[in-house]
């Protein structure tokens, strides 16, 4: 069924329809409304806009604001040719996260995901139609989980779409290889370490993924936030005909800045001031992303483990995002730590607890940061490895268990806080203070951690070089731009 006609207006469209000529190309960026997805496509917008191509970033007012406020740098916001379009906000339930859930997948966000996929189709179609009338070509880059929202581009002769996958090439390949019925053999040794998907998704989200994947058949290509230096063999496997169907694969990462601009307003933070007082590689950064909330018992175990380790740390301690992060919740829980923990850590100069948003990329870039205890969301993996920081891997759900295997067993730039259970039901088992202590000491204070840090530094240098003039990623990006502006 064709979508309703919407009259979507924004400052970026003022007077556009009065032009008597066609502009060359416009890019429409359609992110999935979750932080890790919003950020990646905002950073990709920054990179594309640097080629003097207008980019139209679409989302609800709340999710556009969320992406802007949490941007790593001012670049995406100051670029004159990135235009933010505020779509009508769909109605959805906005429950708080459940820290005691048996599965750590953020099922409290499912109402948002369903509402976005059902209600944003019409507004996006209206925007694409308006742009198609004044541009020679409209290029849509949509999150793989927003395929249903952009489906109407096929009605336009001058529009094409590219599917963005927010996960690693490694994880994406094995998802698709398994879905395709394992059409060709792969390395048996790698198969032995690939974790099962038990506990990674709720049944509702699994169905959501399947439904959205059906729309990728109309895509002109697939885009990954990765590069040959990091995932070359798996990018090559994704290009095999049995997996790609001869659809072009573009590895355009890293999307995140490889150097953080100093002195920007959102880089002024007490943790950066604290880092300035620490020695090189002395601090482990502890943060578990925006989709997981821990139980009080688990938080206590983390605190005790960090204190036992006697290693310096910055710990971002906050609950998972709700569907709309700006809705005030008077019943929000107060996260409690062991008595006197924060005061004791600060008094000894051992650690800092941050209870709000922290400038993650700037922390990872800082010379004092020598490790990252992470949930292994792909954003966090790319940012950490781009900055040459090894990872203590603690996956929670989704693609994270397979990303953790890539980091710890394939690239060998990290240690496992715990191994993901392969179907034995203990993927939500309590991680004890001793497990936290052991992983932190191994990464920060032992020779094997030192060797991982050297490997991570070498990998980070190669990734950063790849985006410079003459580098592999820069060439790949130039080729992508040449393709969409052909």
C-alpha cells in the first residue's frame, strides 16, 4: 500500500522546490533509533558531507537531538550541508529498562522499534519524493533495521538505496552465512570459537530482524563501518557471490574521528581533567554502552573487583537508555555502590565513577588509557581499536558475543571477562568480583596484557593510516563517492 502524502518541511528545504535546475545528488540518511546506530550514521554523514554532498539526516526530534548531543565532535553539527529533518514522533510505550531481566537484550525498546518501522515510512517517502524532484539522483543510506521505512524509493526512477550494517563484518558474515544454509566451507578452527545465538535476542526482535531483512533485496549495495586492515578476510567473504548475490560491499570505516578535536564544549569533562594527572596506560575505562542495565548485585561485584585489582579506572555507571531519553522519570532507580566505595577510590586516586554521559572517544584517545572493559558493541570496538586500546570483553546480547570473539581470539587484542555460553543457559550468570579482578589485572598489569596493548597499538596505527590520503579506506571511500555521483 502506498504511504499517505505527508508535507514534511524543514529549514533545509526552504525554497528548494523553486529551483529550476537539478542538483547533482542528495544523500538521505535513515538511522535506526538506538544510540549505537544513530551515532554511526551521523558520523558517516560527516564523512560524506566533506565531499561537498548534501546529506539529509532523518529522525524524530528526540532522536536527532540525542545524536547531536552525544556526537564525538562538533564536526557533524557545524557542517553546513548536513540537514536534520524532524519526522513526526510515533506513539510508543517508553518503559524503563529492567536490570533484573533474564535476558540482557533491551526488550524495553521494542515498542519504539515497532512504532518507528510502522509509522515513519510515510514521512520518509515524502521527503525522498521532494528531493527526487530537484536532484538528478537521491541516494538513501538506511540502517538494515529500517528497510521497511525506505521501501517506497523503488517508485522513483532516480533513487537508489544502500543498506548499512551496524555490526562487524565478522559478525555479519557468520549471520548471513548461517542464514544462507552455510553455502561453502569456512575455516574449521574459526567455527569452533563462534558462539551460538542463544540468549542474544528476544523472539520478538529476531522476528523484527527477519522482517526487515526482506527489504534488502532492493538495495544497490551494503555498507560496513569497518576496513580491510581490521577485517579484511571477512570483508572478502561477504563479497562472495553466495553471500552478496553480486551486490557491491563497501567497507568505509572507521566512521568515528581518528583524532579528537581538543577544546570542544562536549569534550570538557571532569574525567578528562582526571586523566591528565595519570601516567601512560595506567587507566582502564569501564563502560557497557547504552542498552544494558545491571542488577544491584552485579554492580556490587564490579565495584569489588575493580577495587581488588588495584588498577586505576574510570567507570561510567548508568542505566540503559529508554526509547525517549528526554522523558523524565520520577521513579528512576538510584544505583547504589558499596558503602564508601566512591569516596575511597577518589581519596586514594584509584578511580572515578561517572554517572552521566562521558566523552568515550576522547577517553580512549588519551595516553593514560591503557584498556577498555566493554560490552563489545561494534561502535565501542571500532573506537577502542582505532585508538589502539585493547579490550576486556564482556558481551551482553545481540552481535556482542561474536564481536568479543573477533577481538579476543581472532585479532588477539583483548581478554575475556567471561566467555559467552554456547547454548548451556548461563549467558546471564553473575560475573563475580574475582572474574572482574582477574580480567583487569591480566589486561593492565601482566605481560600478556602488555603484548595485547602492543598489538592493539599496531592495529590502531594501521587503521588510522588507512583513512589518510593514499590509504585503503580513503581509496574505498573515494570510490564509493564516485559511484553514487556517477
